[in-house]
C-alpha cells in the first residue's frame, strides 16, 4: 500500500479552470481575482 499524495488535487483544479476559461494559471492559490486578471490579460487589445 502506497502513501497518498496531496499534489494532484490543486493541479486538477488548475486544469479545470484552464479548460473552462482558456487561460493557464501557474500560481496557487487560484483566487478569483487572479483568474479574472489572467482572463482580461488574454483578451487581445481592440484595434484602432
């Protein structure tokens, strides 16, 4: 019997956020303000 790891859950949540938003986050904890800022930063600037 092996020892359980605690690393997979945060990675799974980060992957779910990336799948839902299309934005990759590499910083934990995944706070709503960080997710929103990353999403806003990924929007291309309007031309003109």
